[in-house]
């Protein structure tokens, strides 16, 4: 008779998939922040669209619970303040 796979193995597989998905989302947030900061420091007109894209990625990650809501709000606030100082 064939042996049945344990539920622990399935749980491990599921957690690995989730970990990789979460890692990709966090990485996307960090990449968009770096891209925005680089454009804002150059006073590039594209920085406004980069800011919007970054906020969208942060909100998506926060909505999925990958980063906490307050951490997302803090990041967005700091980046918006940074953008405003670069414009002034």
C-alpha cells in the first residue's frame, strides 16, 4: 500500500510559495522607492508618475498584509514630503 504524504509537507510547500510571493512584492516596493528617489533628486518631470506608481505598490502590499498599514502610511508620507521639498 502506498504511503500518504503528510499535511506538514503540503503546509511547507504553501508557506514557501507565499514567502516567495511576499518577497517579490517587498522587492517591488523597494525598487519603486529607489527609482522615485533617483528621479526626484534629478528633478525629473517623470518623478511625479514614479511617486504615483510607488504609492500604488505600497498600497497593494499593505492591502495584502505584506507590510503593515502604519508602515505603508509612514513610507508614503515621507516620500511625499521628500517630493515636496525637492519641488520647492
